[in-house]
C-alpha cells in the first residue's frame, strides 16, 4: 500500500511540470498579445511596449517559464496581469467555492447513487425499471442545459431559489444552502446516473456469486448479506468509478460555475482564458492538477482499504 | 466409427446473427434510425432546411412552434429548425473529427500494448496514467483560445480522451490473448500479425465500439459547452451550444427557446447510449463460451413443454421408504426457464437418506444432480422452480414451504459445501469473521463464546493453526485449506444433513483424500448425514454407503455401493463402470456410444434406450417408472436380469 | 541394433516466473530432463503446482525458458527464433484441456481446421476443403460440421475437433495437456480410444500431461512424476505404477480412489498414512532440501539438509529419494480387473465400443 502512495506522489512531479509547461507554451502562442488585450484598442505602440517590458513579455518563452517556475519553488505564483493581485491569493479566495461545490456533489452522488443502485438491484421489477429510465435522463441531459432549465423553473417561474451568486456559510447557512442546491443538482445529474448504473450492475453480479449463495445456505439473514457482504464487495468497482467521476466533476465546474455565476476556480478558468491572463491560467492549471492528484491518492487509498487482495499479499 | 451428429439443431451463429439480435431490440433500432436520419438531415441542411438560418424576420420574433416554423423562431426571428440543422453540421462534424482521432490513436496503441506487453506496455500505461490526470477542460479552453477553428480543438480532445479506449482495448486484448484458442493459433504457427488480425481484432471491435459511442456522446456535449462559452463559431452562425447561450439570455421572456437545442443534444446522446448498450449486450452473447454452453443445453425443442408441469411420477411404494429416513424425496421435479418457456430439468427424482448415512448422487454433466441437491435448500438459479413432488426433512415438508421456514432450516438443519472453495468465501472478510458471523446467526452465542467456538470448529476440520487461519483472507489460503474452512462454516449450525456438491472436484487428489477422510470422521463424530454429489465413481466407492445414479434428469438406480459395483441393475451404471480406466486392460476402453440427450430432447420411453446394448421393443414405448429390485435396491430398467454379471456371488 | 534417436530430448529445463515484489522468482520447472521416443507416449503426472503444464507450454514456445534445452529431431527449440518456430509448429502440435476455450467461438469449424493447412501446406482451396472433410470423419464427426460453429457441439465433440486441428498437418509429436480431464467419463473413453487409434495409424508420439494416474496407466508407455517443478520418479509405466519407489508417487497412487468399495476400504489405511501435513503450506521452498520433505511420512534429517539426486532405483526406474531402498513394501492396490464380460467390452471386428449382444457370463 505504501508503495502505491509513494508511486502516486512521485508521479505528481512530472505531471505538474508537464501540465504547467504545456499550458504556458500554448497560452504564449495566443494571437494578439496580452498587452493589446489589456489595453484594449486604444493603446499606443509605446504603451504596448511599456506593458510588455513591465510584464516581462519581451523575453523568450522558456525564460518566462523558468522565471515562473522559480517563483513557484519560492512559494509565489506570480501576479495577475489584469489587476496585479497575487495569483495565489486570487485562487485561494475562490478554491473554497469550487471545493464546496465538488465535495457536496460527490457526497450527494455517492449516497443517493449507491442507495438507488442497491435498491434497483434488490427490487428489479418496477422500481428497477424506473431507476433505469431516470438514469438515462441523467446521462443524456447536458449539465449546463439542466442548470438553465432548473433556473427557469425554480428561480424564474417559482422564485424559490436564487438563479445565481454564492453566499458564504458564515453569512447565512440557509442562503448558503439555497445557493448550492441548483448547481449541485445540475452537476450531479450525470455522475449520479453513472453511479446508479455501476452500483446496480456490481450488486447484481455480486449477488449471483458463489459466496453469496454459500452465505445464504449457512443461514445468514438476507439484510446482512445484501448490506454488509454484497455491498462491501460491490463497492470496490464503484469506488474506482467515483474517483474518475470526481476528476471529471472538476471539468464540469467550469461550465456550471459560469452558468450560476459562482466565484470559483471553474468560472475563473473560463474568464481568465478569454482575458489572456497568463499567470492566473497557470495557477488554475496547477491547482486543478493538484486536486486531481489528491483525488487519485484518496481513491487508491480507499480502494486498497476495501480490497484485501491489494492490502495483504 | 459411427459419426456423431451435433447435439443441438441446425441454428447457426453467423455474421447475420448480430443484425438479427439488433432487430430484436426495438429501442436500439429506433436509436440507430434516429442517428442516421439526423446525420443525413444535417449533412443535407442546405437542401432540407425550410429557411435560411441567418435570415432575421423581426416581425415574427420569439414565436412558439407553428406551421410556418415547426420549432418556432428565436429572439431575432430566425427559424429555429433551420438553425438546428445547420448547427448540427458543426457539432456532428466536430464530434466526428474527435472520434476519428480517438480511434486512430487509441485502438492501435491498446492492441500493441496488450499483445506485446513488456516494456512497451509499461510505457503506454504510464503515459496514459499521466494523461488521465490532466484536467481536460483546461487543455481545451487554452487550445480553443489559441488556435482558430475547431479542428485543433477536436484533435486535442481526441488525444486527451484516448486513454479510456486504450485501456479498454488493452484489457480486452490481454484477456483474449490468454484464451486457449489464441495459444492454439500461435502453436499452429501463425505470425503475430496474423494472430492479431484474425483472432484478437474481431473480439476487440465490440468493446471499442461501446467506448466510441460513449465518447461520441461526450464529444457532442463538450462541443456544445464550447459553443455556450462562445468559443466555437462566430455569430451569427448557429451551433447547438451557442443557441442555448442565446436562449439563456431571453429565458424569462421566451422559455420555449431553451427546449429545441437542448433536446436535440439530449436525444442524440440517448441514441448513442442505446446503440452502445445494444452492441455490448449482443457481444456478450456472442463471446462467452459458458453462456453458449448454457444456451445450447436449454435451447432444445419444447417437446417436453406439455409435460413440464409434473414430470413422470412413480407409482406408490416403488421406492421403499425407510421408516427412519431423515430426508425423503419423492417425485421431485424441477424446471428452469428457457427461450420457449420452461424446461424440465429434473424429472420425478426420488431417494431417501437415513440419519447419519452417506448417500451419493452420481452422474455425468447435465444429469440434474447438482440442481436437485441445491433445490433442497431452495437455492435454485433465478427463474427456476420446483414443479412438483415432495421432500420431507425430519418431519417437515421442504417443497412449497414458506420462505421463512426454509431460511430457518438453512445452516441449522441442512448445511452446504460446494465445488469452488475459494469462490465460496467472501473475499472481503477474514475466515474467522465469517465463521463467527454464521455461528452467531445460527446459535445464540455472545461474541466471546462465538470466537471460542469458531476456533474449535477450525480445529475440528483439522486445520493446523486455527488462530492463524482465522485471521487470514480467503485469497491467502490454499484450495484444501479453503475447503476445510467452508466445511467449518457449514458445521457452524450443527446441521443434521450436509449437502456436499462436488466438494473435491477442483482439488488435487491428495487433498481430496484428506477431505474425504475428514468428512467420514465428522460423520461418525457428529452423526450427521451427508448427501454427496459427484461424477467420480472412485469417490463413491470410497465415501458413500448408498448411492443414486442419475441420467438425463431421472434417477435410474439406487442401492448400496457394494452391491451396485458388483452387479449394476441398470445398463447405464454398467456402462459407466466399464468405461472407467481403472479397469482397463490392453486395448481400447469400452465406451458408451452416443451422447446424453439434453433436456428438451429426451426420448419418450427409456431415455437410455438409444445407447443401450440390451434394448428391447417395449423399452421405447412409454415412460418407465422406478421399480424395486433385489435387496432394497431400485432401478428404472425393465430388464435388469439381462445385464451381464460377474461370476462372483450375487446374492450375498 | 542401435537405439533410434529420440524424437524429443529435454535437458535440465528450467522455467521461472516473476512474482510480486517481495517474493523471489517462482521456479515453476526446475532442471527437468526426459526423452520422448518415436511412436511412444510419455506421461507427465503431477498435481497443481507440479509444473507439468508449464513444461508443455515451454516446449511449444508459449512461455520463455530460463535455462536448459529442448531438442526436437536435432533442432534446438528452447527460446527458438520465429523461423525455427515455423519448423517446430509443423511437427509439434497441441490439444488443450478446455474444450470450450480452445476453439474460437466466432469462427466455423471449417475455418478453424483450415488454419494449420494455410500456414504449412500449399494447397488449393478445394484440396483444403476435402482435407478438412476427411479429418472430420476421421475423428468421428460428420463432414457437414465444417459449416457450423463451436456453440453447436458438446464438450466431447469439441475435443474431437481439437484433435482434428492438431492432427490435420500430420505432426510427429502432439502435446496433450489434460485432454480428457474436463470430459464426462463416458466421453473420456471415446476420446482416449480416438487418440490411441490415431497413434497406431500414424506412428506419432504423445506427451500426455495428466493428474489422473489411472488414465496415465492406460495410455502411457513411460511416466515422469513431478512434484513442485522437479522430477521425483521416472520410468516405464509398469515400473512406476507397479512398484513406486518415491513417497510422493506412492501418495498419489494411494490417494486416487478406486471404483471398488471393498478394495477402497482396504486401501484406506495406506492412504491415510501416505501424506502428512506438518507445516502451513506457504512456507518458502528450501532449495537445499527435498521438496517433499514437509509432507513426507518417512522424512529424516538428511532429507531436510540435502536435496536428493535422481538415480536408478531398485525397481529400475529413476528415483530422487534418499531412503528409496529402505521404504517398506506396500501392496499397491489398484483393484482387480473385472472378470466376466459385459456388453461394453471390445468387439475386435467392429471397431471400438460397438454394441454387442451379451454372450452370457464368461
């Protein structure tokens, strides 16, 4: 187990380097220089040159990258081109929102998804089929469209939930919750469908296995068999899927945060790309990658804990 | 040598079979039709669209569906349907580009990594691991901002998403590579390329197609996301994503506008999903040999359909009942579901087991012995049911008993051990934990008492170090140890009858001997009766006091083993004993010509008649019931006296 | 008269497999040597972990060989190049245990049987078709089977197809890896008879891998007994099964139950003392000691310190045991042959297993 964790951590370093350098190179190729974007159409050539020198954009790409890397190793992610704020501070202010959104979604997906999946496996008749149909819908509907539909219905038509904006927990727990409901539903729909399907398939397969038959034959109660033994074994493939979904959710935050105007990393990613704000884009890439690495580590650990074949030789 | 005809009818599995399978799934067919129409309509948009998608009719703004505009108009008066058709060209073309890159990059890499293995495989795996960790959306956003046009975007998407298909193709290749028919092809002398092309690639196609359909759906949605963010086409050109963005701005005035563009995306994704699912289901049917084996047994004609209900009961008293019998089975019939309805698998089985006795049920594959044994515990495969007969256990009727009472019996009165001991234990819990759980479920014992009892049981089954074994997981045990643990599990409830379903078939012969000795001594120590299902006559001779022989779903002979081996009362028994290599002299082994008729193709009259050397005319006329023979034995043969006997004393 | 060159000579064959990190490499086959003469059947007998199947795979080139040599008609087969493999595959073929996995379910019988011909013979299409038809009838199936798929056939019939595939290019040696272990008893007899008929007709050799000592007694000329990758006893079938000199061979024979209740009762005592379980089985194998020492009822100190060499024993067979001469005589009970005939006995005129009218007790 320890070897696996070590391997993951070792993979992190080249991964971060690859992602950051790749993004750096690409962004530096953006036509229309950053300076023009910042100054708008009104900048004179002299002003453009001045900005370029000020932001260090007149140096070759690899020098800029090395400079940035050097900064990172000293704990600084540079400053935003747009407002000269420290990138780290911008990101840290927004990471809470994204993490809240993502973690809330994962919790909902895990709890609701696994429960529905188990239910569909144990009661295959009407319940199973209706769960199936709902899964289809969840998978098919694009999450941003779902978000807009939810806004149309709950915010505009019913006016019970806010259509945009984020309220901090410290300000008002109730409104914090309200501001999260619709985004979480939009983000969770697709992954929920996948988890329900996976759980159901895994449970059905486990319930047909030989050891379940043996446990039944030895007089163990059905509830104990399903909830303790079958679920424990079915959880193994489901955890793997959850890990992959968790990482995909990050991508989903870009569009969902944009639709619901939530001040998180996702919407920052979208806006900083159109603004050609290089340091911020770099910073977002690094943070996203770190989060993905942490997720992979967590998934591997949970998987190892669940699966004795990995834990004990 | 007589030619042997195939067992099942002429039904051929050819390449038209998948098409037929597809036609059997109306939803998937509909999905396929929808996709084809969509692609056709969008490609021919300039010809098919009712209006110019950019034509603004400011007099007819934001109207709902009408005859002139089937899907209404948007806030600039443009016809929504036309915009969807033209927008579809962008989205579908982009998705196609991504899919092509996805396949071209992913499939060869997966094949090569899976087939060649070694360092190349490790390299491909570490690269895909890294690529999987890259946040896709960042890459896409940046590429979208940097490069003009959608092609670089879709190419990057295809590359970045390829790890998923690489993994699937690699996994399939790895599993197919270990199949025996691939090894046979290599032994024949086919080159690596030939093996890949002829044997591996065909098996890889279907899982790869499933991945492609999943990815195509994701690509369409992703393209729509980019459209929503305004990154794919310049206005006023339509794309599905940008249409949703436009609709979002007027959502409070004209909510209808959200629907068409979103729906077409959702429908397309659903259609792709349905097609992918259908491909996966059809492929499972084609590939799995065990599924094929099960199907071939069950797909006979429904000749027995009319009789499926009851089977052929035996006349009263034909099976002498011991007054002391612990378990008394009479005319037990079991059916399983199959394509045409239900199929009779076990036909009026009857036998007794006395207290503390060891009874064998012996027969070849497909005779129904395993399913008979499991039916006693109510453990039939899904859809199977007992169609008639009775099974009296210690005064209680098992057939038709309420589920509650059957559950009560399990473990406490009747225990079970089965063929694959490793698979019979829950891999997620230690042996000791499972044992304690079963003990506490069957007897009211506290935690500490259960722990002591579990160690006692492990000792009783002669495991060398009970404490060590209790702390082990099933995968850490050898086959013999695992089977002993299963026996301990079965004994936990102190049952009166142990059903042993081929418990030593998967074990080495030296381990088998130990397990048989263990079971014999347990039987003597606890007075437990054992019902031993097997195909091995040596085991019967070693372990059983009496045995029942099954053939084609029927019990054909019951008797004590000494008498039966000396003088069989049924030609099938005689044939099996003769074919045993133990008794072979020089020259060929005597063998029973022909094959066992599968359920659904049982002949009327004696089922063994087509293969029987003593057959007479009256054997084939009508069904034959069990009848008493000498010394309390039972046989289903009309003419047991014709069976060639030994010169040794028959009557003792 | 000189002894003819053996068809296949295996010398000091060693095959190792890598294991998960802390474990050392597994020696699946450890310095195994034996020969296969022309036209004869040599059996490899052992239980799981004995390495018998691995030896077959190594000869066929399906697993890499760590060290040692495999010489077929003068050609070195160990880790052969692709060109040499071509030569070998023309003369050495295989029949596997699992009749369901060894035929590609997506191809017709005809396509399966034609493949070896395509690789090794230059034949016209119609010639190939008739060769396939001839082979099918030769193994007891009808020629029309070529159009059908494996799913239409039972286990025994599929195994016949596997036999046909192995024989169609007329090899000199066929490796039979547990060919009847997955089959029912009545079908087993049919396949064994088929194999011996083909051997008689074409003079080919078999390497017969099995765990079933009764089957081996029936089919083999020579027997090699394997335990944990090493040869423990090797000799003619009469020597090894008639008077086994190695404790493991004795244990194998004693443990295999005989289908005769009276005989089996008498054997019970011998069997219970044949194997002793002393240690928890996952103890690491000690290469300096006899591999069977942990389970041997006759073990002495020397067995644990010094690994016994294979040398000629008192029965004439090769045995690897320090105490070989001192082992007690054990009446090896196989059961009396069945006296008195029955209807399933061989009728010499009508081929194997034909039905004959009973002629009364003989």
